[in-house]
C-alpha cells in the first residue's frame, strides 16, 4: 500500500512561551522551538504500522519553508521511506484551501492508496484533510482512531463520535483520513534513526513543478482572511493561576478540595 502522510511543522507548546506579535496578526515566531504537529506524528506511526502489516511505502510530505525539511527528516527517522518538501515563496500566506491545493497538486502526480492527515494542527482549523479529499474527489473520514486493512480496495475505519461512542465504517481506497491522537503509541526516535536519514535526499517541489497557478495559493488564493489575532480577556469567574508548574498544581488541588471536587 502506498501511503502519504501530510505533516506540519508547528511551534512546540511545551518548549515555548507563545505571545502575540506587535501587529496582532500572528504569534511571535522568532526564536521559537518547532516540532512536528502532534496529530501528524500519530498519523505517521499508523502508516508505518500498516506498511509493516501489508507492505508498501510511507511517504511524508509538508508544505513549508526550508526549515520545514527538519520535520520530514524526523518522520523519516521514525520509519517513513521517503520525504517531499513543497516549498515556494508563492505558497507563503496560504489559507487551509491553499495548503490543500498545493498538496493535491503533488498527490495527483503520484499514485497513492491512502492519504493521512492529522485531525488538526496548530491553527486548529481542522480543514486541510477534508478539503483535500473534496479536491481529489476521494472518500474522507475524520477523527479516525482505528484502521484495519481489508484488501487493496477497502479498509475499515473507526471514528470517535459524540459522547465517547465509536463508529466503524467501510471505506473505498484511495481515500483521505484525518487521524485522532491516541490511535497508537508513536515510537521513540533515537539518535541512530536520525543519523541514518541525515543525508537522505528530500526532493523540493515548487509552484512550477506542480503546475499550480499563482491565484490558487498565497494571499491571492485565500478565501479566509485573518482579521485579528489576540488573547481573550479572562471571562467572568475565570481565575488565572500564576507560578511554576508545581505551584499551579498545588493551587489547583487546593481549589478542587475547597469546592468538594476531590477529598
Ligand atoms: C489569510 C491567512 C494567511 C495565512 N498566512 C500564513 C503564513 O504566512 N504562514 C503560515 O505558516 N501560515 C499561514 N496561515 C495559516 C495557514 O493557512 C495554516 O497553516 C493552514 O491553513 C493549516 O491550518 P491548520 O493548522 O488549522 O491546519 P488543520 O487543517 O487543522 O490541519 C489538519 C492537518 O492538515 C495537514 N496540514 C496542515 N498544514 C499543513 C502543511 N503546511 N503541510 C502539510 N500538511 C499540512 C496536517 O496533516 C494537519 O494535521 C494563514 C492563514 C490565513 C487564513
């Protein structure tokens, strides 16, 4: 089975203090520590496990700048066979539709049975997987937490639905699935794995290679315009706990005890 996993390089929330930039249009991105989007890491692990069961190849792909190559290489160190970087100045400022258009242009050049995305990334729109499926005219299932291959034409997918209930569907290949965290336990990436792929070739494709017309991507192709970006004022009754992690935990336990939440 030929599996493609879409991965995004995102600010690591455990490693950074996230602040809004001066213009109030985005977060301050200078000096941030980046890593692979958590959901995408689960998707790559799932793809590797499927490959180990039924054979085939796992390719990881990202749309980003030169720095985004590091997440492709990291996921190759995890066990993906190939990586592709989609990078072009024309792609900067794309909205979710732009990102899906760029991914689609690459996907139709290859031959994939299964495309996995994360359920959501740092901007939290959860748009790219569904839009990509619609653009490819392929079946789509979101919030997938179980995959079982039936044969080379069909798979079973489990979905998390309201109230913690579970749904199982049969879906035709090729298809796009957005993967929920918790579907598996992503393997540890060791220094040996990283060394092994340190000099692996990662092709870089731009707008011309993908024959993408400029009006589909970048600000010109964005149908969603970001107007503002801010930290909301704490709501009435909300209390922000200050201090280091231990101090915050202690205060939280005190509050929960005082309200009878715990003994
Ligand atoms: C007007 C506008 C301008 C913007 N300008 C910029 C900008 O200049 N620079 C910038 O970095 N962002 C920019 N963004 C944000 C950018 O559009 C988002 O990164 C993109 O839409 C994905 O959104 P998300 O994180 O909500 O992804 P979701 O839809 O929540 O992601 C779901 C899944 O889609 C896949 N996916 C998402 N993004 C990528 C990617 N880049 N490569 C591969 N797979 C991916 C992953 O599998 C991910 O788990 C802009 C957004 C708007 C609306």
